[in-house]
C-alpha cells in the first residue's frame, strides 16, 4: 500500500503539485540574454527554504515583509511603506540556502542582485490556504 501512495505522490510531483499548502516562487532576471539573478523559494508547512542559485553580484539580497506591502498603489508609495519596517532582511551568497520559520500567514518576498533594488522584484506568498 505504501508503494501505491509513493507512486501517487510521485505522479503528482511530476504534474507540479508539491503537496497541500506548498508554494514555489522562482525569481529570474536577465539582461541582454544573460542571467543576472536566479533565486528559488519553496514554502511548505510554514517553513520557507530560500536558495540563491546565481547572481551577477555573487549575492542575493532578500527582504521579507507582511503581504499588505503589495496592495495596489504607486511604486513610490509602496516602497516608502515597505521600507519602514521590513520583517526580515538578509543576504545569501550564490549557491547558498537558508530556511525561515515563524513567518506570517502571508508575506511578501523581495529579492535583488544588489541592495539598491529590493522593492522592484516583490512577490506575495500565501503560506496557508
């Protein structure tokens, strides 16, 4: 019976279903066909695993904030509101990974190849359905 369950889970993973309540966010930026940023974040069971796969600068700069920073508003206003109190900011070297626990039910993840553009590449991630 456990082989049948493993087979079903494998088939669901092939289709892209990682499991109930899990999300994967891939951030990739290219300039003139050359990757300048490649980051992957997988959230499951309230734990986010952040991976800086590659970056032009050799580092990925991350900022995690409450999800209401992504409400529709002009970028300058959003940047001003979201820069006031980030939930968490950190830097990973290319190839490094980090696990984050204790995040809010939904959060915004901003990632950039340098610290100057952290609000530009923001995605809202619900950690619970």
